[in-house]
């Protein structure tokens, strides 16, 4: 018994993160995505190295909208669903308190759409109305490849693919159990949503009026916690370019490391990441960091005069105008958007966001993002290796030097997320490609092949 106790204690960090992860992911999958619990457990939480989670008991309370998980009765954890804010772990307070003391957020009715109008104005899709210059056979073949499984040890588990050409959906497919309405996690694609929120905060006069002071790329003195040391000099632009020089370990195998502790063991991510110190002078080196994104989210929150305006920002100025009815950007218990990782939306709504950037920030004749914002977002950060990164957008596919088979056009840029989430934006083809799924094993998902094949079926702009 003593040996068992010692073994449990030795693996305590892994078990605690596992319990928290299972509670949070199961909660979001059931109450945000609307998926059947048994599907989430069998298809998401018990496969590809996550088999240990099957030993953690989970209970779902649909009335209270909570998920409770424990490891043989030890380290119980509850995740709570809050309408408009998604799911959050009850870490430092009771679940009931999270429900009753939830941050105040103005409710906005989801935009109505006439279902008989074509997407994106409505919900109707006409897949037969392909342009004559689109290679139908090649497009169909690429879509089949995106859903095929050729290696049982490395399942790509594609769940949704949407292809948008010249502003209309020309190809769309979903795996069994998923549909055009299913909101799925973008993981690190959420970072590009934060890019849009900062563009709005900097360029929308109404939003600017809600801030304590204007935000610019040159803004410094960003947080009270930094006023007494060198971090006071960090520019907002350096954070947006992932070149702040702040220490944060983007390591998801270290159960006591920054990334997993921030996402699954911290009630106030803003204070957690704001405590990080410098490892290099600002602007001198590039390091991909989910912590940096959440610092930015925290900075944005602290610059709003009223918390309710911060919480209303995505729905009022981005999701609502674009008709993204499924979109949910989740917060932590303190009311900060977990913008590094916890954005949920349907494939069609992720495509709407990609189309916004393809259209240079314009939507239905309305300027959502300020002039020049998209161009600035896809300008390579000066210190980013191989010019691969802009302002929370990828400019090249990591680990894919050829950029596709056949290669992707040079002007392509991307939202990318864990397990193969991608929104590819290709201006020279007037093209947006969305792929959502669960490809965890190395080599399971080859975005360069599928994206390249889809793009090759679309003619260059004429």
C-alpha cells in the first residue's frame, strides 16, 4: 500500500493535469460543441496516448451544466459551463460561485440569417455552381484524401473541411457525428482571433472610447505589474510579433511546466503569465509562446474601463457582424479570454473569419478591421526565423519547406492549431480552406499535401 501511495504521489502532477484536462475538454465538447459524451470519451479522450484518462471517473450534470472528474476519488475537479463564456475549471472557488458570480457580459442576440440566401449571407450552399475553370476531379480527390485513413497507427480524424472560392463555399464535407453547425476547437488558431480583436481595439473609434488610453504598436507601460522593472519598456508590437523576450516554455510534455499549468491549473492566467521575466531584450529574438498571447489578452482586459465591454468585444464587433453564430471564446475564472487556445466555432464560421482576412478586413461593405491591418498582420516579424510569422498569423507551414505538394502560393498565410486545425488563406486564388480534426500522432496529418492539392485545383486569379 505504501508503494502504491508513493507511485501515486510520484505521478501526481500528471494525474492532476489529466483530471483537469478531462473535465475541461469534456465540458466544452458537451456544452459548447453539443457532442454526445460517449463520442467524446471514446474518440477524443481515450486514444493516441491519452488512454490513462479512461481511469478517471467523469460525471455530467446537465441541469447544473457541470462535469466532475476524479482519479479514484482523488483530486476531484469540476468544470462549469457559463453561457456566452464557455467552460471553466473551478480551481480556487466552488462551482456554484462561478455560476452565480460570473462576470457581467451584455447579451447580444445571435444574428439571424435567411436560410435561402447563399453562404456567407445565409446558410444555403450550392456545391454544383463551380466555376468552369475549377478542376472538379482534382478537388474531389483532395477532399477524399482529407478524410481517408491510410495508416491505422496514425489516424488523421478529419472532422470538417470547407473550401471557399470567390466568397462562396464550393466544397464541404463532415465526418459522421459532425455537421455544419458543430462548433469545434481551434486551439492555437484562437491566436489569430486575438489579432482581430486588437485590430478592432486600435481601429474602431467606438471601441477606442471604451479604453482607458489608446493602444498602438508603440504602446509601453502595459501592465501595473511591470512598472517597476525592465518589462515596462515592452512594446505592444513586440508582443503581437512573439518577440517580447519574456520567458515561457511552450512544452506540453512537462506536466509542471508553463503551458499545461497555464491552461489547466490556473484560475487567473493573466496574473500567471504577467509574472514571467525576461530571457532576452524585447524585439531581439522570436519565440512562439501561448503565454505571450494570454499576456496580450490580459493587457486588453486591463485597458478597458469596464469589464463588461471587454467581454462583449468579440460578439459585438467580430462574431456578430460576420454572422459567426457558433463562435465562443472561452474565459478563465477571472474573466480573461484564453485567447491562446480556447476558441470554438463551426467550420463555416472559421471560414467566415478567414474570408474577412481575404477581403482585407471588409465585410458586406463594412470595415471590420482598420486600413492596412491585414497587410501588417502578414508582414514577417523581423526576428522570426525564415520569415515564418507575422502578427499572430503563420506565413509558412512549419516543418514543410516545400509548402505543399504541389507548393502553396507564396502569398498564402495561415491560422494553425494543435491536432491539425488550419485555416489557409490564399489571396492569389481568392481561396479559404478550413480543416478541423484530431490528428495527434506525428505524421498523421499532412497539411502541405491536402492544402496543396486543393489549391492546385483552383485557378489563379484572372
